[in-house]
C-alpha cells in the first residue's frame, strides 16, 4: 500500500509561507514579474550565487523575525527548504 501524499517525516511548510518566500526571493534576485518561482525552485537555477543566498536568508530573517544559523542557511537549496526551515524556527521561537 502506497503512503499517502504529504505523510513524509519532514514537515512541509504552509502554502502561505512558501508564497512569502517566493516573493522575497523574487525581490532579492530582482527577477522579472514573469519569472515563475515555486517551492521546487532552486536558488542556483534562479541565478543566485552564495552572496545572493545570504541576502535572501537575511530578508527571510527580517520578514519572519527569526535567526537562521549559518550551517542551516548553507543547507537551503530550494524555496521549499527555506520555507520548511522558517516554519521550524518560528515554531521553536513561539514554544
């Protein structure tokens, strides 16, 4: 019997969080409005270098009032990775 969709061990971020991250990524990378950014979008594929990624993380920290450790920031490759990490940190902060 196949596992139900979304029953993976890792927590998936809420769609609103993913949308906010997409918006921040588009703004930080100065992407055109036509550029499609989704949870599966890889920062590298969108043209981000390591400095851009640092700036994206800083933008996310500001937007969500969280602090991302450097080693966590280095593990972020996609919009979904960032959104999942944000929700984990926000949850931890409010606990």
